[in-house]
C-alpha cells in the first residue's frame, strides 16, 4: 500500500467516524430511541439521516465524502 493510498483511507475512515458522531448528536436531539438505534445499528441511523435531511443532512454528506475517500484509497 502506497503512502497516498493509506492517507486517503485514513482520511476516509476519519470522515466516517466524524459523521457517525454528528449523526448520534442529531439523533439524540430528535428522540432517545433514534439515538439508541443510531448507536447500536449505524445503518439504521444513516437511514434516519436520509429521511431527516434538515436535521442530519450534514452527517450524511460527510459520510458520502468519507466513502469516496475510502474508495479512492483502494
């Protein structure tokens, strides 16, 4: 693995982690149950973000950026 590839993978994983934390914050502000679902089942949390773009859209955008960086690093 080249250094640039490893760097892109690291940035992508970091973006995914930040987006998950932002999603948890937005979900817990909305409802306790959504916060718990987002904590234990992250794909369900991202489904929540897709349907609540006004409150959790920024976390979804950062997650998309993270996945793009991960795939560019492959």
